[in-house]
């Protein structure tokens, strides 16, 4: 009956005791699940740090490959690792949402799901955003066909191609992921301005097989200088004024509208800096700028410190370079690098010259070759 005190009822007391025992088991199980998720997130952060180092090393190898070095720039291992980690994190996100639904159905005083689930989900989302932002990379730097192994030098009115790849091969097939390209979104003042002809947007597509990954391949692009752009005959003053056209560094930026499992964000990545010329007479000067920038740009503050150990065969001069360090994740190159270009140490220049020779003749420069070049530049020791 209503209002009746049932505390003295043995059957009622037995039911209450059984319910309390079930709540204790439920509470313990929820705390165990949350503790295991905390451990998994900690391991995921450790793995993400490892991937950061590996991707940084890949970016450095790609930069060296653009200079003619023979290095491995395949992305398949990284793509596998990024995808596996992303898949695990998205599964944890779905589990957290299921736990949130469970809390709506059954909750109690001091329910750990109420306090810890929102914090775990926030931490998990931050991990996913961090991973996805770094998983969007430029796989093929801007290059013209038949460019004599000289990427990063483009000519107006000539076709070129560039390709980006998303290393996390997870996408919602019902969502159209559109990638766009922009040139010099925030370019330095005084530089020439260009428009990208043909379409500057494309849907990110999966390859013909699951192993091909998610790629965005822009081909047959051309550049046209804007009418209100400054004259291409700029001269370099004493640290001021516009640079000559072969020292202007330009960037193409990719943006991608990504969506998967309820997570939506815009991803962004940029190419290495490149030079735009209008005729073939400027090709040698432009390529010299690309070589000089990429030799010295991994650590702009350390102008006298090589960014990689000297590996030139039989280098005639001592090299005191420190151990190689990976490029940072978000590398923001200085497009006005040539306003005050730093000098290049000979060991580094010798290595790059050897790469250049090897990329054409299939063998590097010998000790005698390098010694001859050093004597021409510096005189006999």
C-alpha cells in the first residue's frame, strides 16, 4: 500500500541488496572500461608521436628527392600506419557514444560515465583532428612534364601537375569530399600574382583498388599572371623592394572538406615553394633558387648549420654537421627567403651537386671532381 514502510519486509530488503550488488558490478565494469580507454588513448598518443617523426623524415626525404637525391619516398607504410591508428580512434569514438547512450538509459549517483565520458571524447576528438590534419600531404610536388628532373620550376602557359594524398583511408561514401587548390593565399606583398586556369577543385577519389588510397590528382593545370600584377622585371635592391622573378617563392595550398563518423573539419596542406618563370632563359636561375632554398631551409635560423649530414662521396672538406633532424609537422616556409639569403657551407653544396650529377649521369661526383670544383670556388687550400 502507498506510504507503507517496507524496510522491515525481508523480501524487499533482499531485492534492494541484490540491486545494490548489481549497481556495484555495473559501476566497476564502467570504471574498468573507462580505465582501459584511458590506456588506449595514451598508447595512441605514443604511436602518434612516432608517426610524427616518421612523417617528418619522409618530408625531408621528399625535399632531398626534389634536389636529385636517390631516396625512398613511398607512402604505403605511412598510409597503413595512419589508417590503422585512425580506424582505432574512430572505433573508440563510436564506443564512447555508445557509453553515452547507455548512461541515458541507466545512471546513478557518482556514475563515472557522467564525469569522464565528455572529457575522454574531447581528448579523442583532439587526437583525431591532430592525426587527420597531418595525414593530408602533398605526394607529388608541382612539376611540368619533361622538366629534365627539375621539379618546383613552373612556366606560365605550360601545363603542370600536382597531387595530394590523405593517408587516413577512411571516408564516408555518402559525403562528397571536395579538394580545392589555391596559389599564394597569403603571398608576400610585391610578388607577382597568378590565377590557376582550368578547374581548381576536384573530388577526392579512392583508387581503383583499396591499396591505391585516397588521392587528389590535379593534372594539366596552367598559370596565368594577373593583369594588375607587378611587372616581371623587378630588381632586387639592398634588402628592400621586390625580388627578381627567379627568386620569388610561391606556394600552392590544398584544402579538403573531410567528414567521417560525424566528425567534420577542413584539412589543409601546402607544397614546397616553387618558382614561376615566363621563358626558358630563366630556367637555370630558377633552378639555382630551388637548390639554394631547399639546401638551407630546414632550419632557417641556423644558416651555417647543414640540415642533413654530408653524404657526398669522397667529400674533400671536413663536414661538422649534426645528426639529421626531421622537418617539423607544420612547416611554414619563408617566401621572402631570398631577401637575405644565407650562405651555403661547401659540404652541403658538394653533396647537392653530386646528387644533381647522379640524377642525370647515374653516378655521383668523385673526389677528384669535387676537389676541382672546390679549388675553382675557393682556390687551392
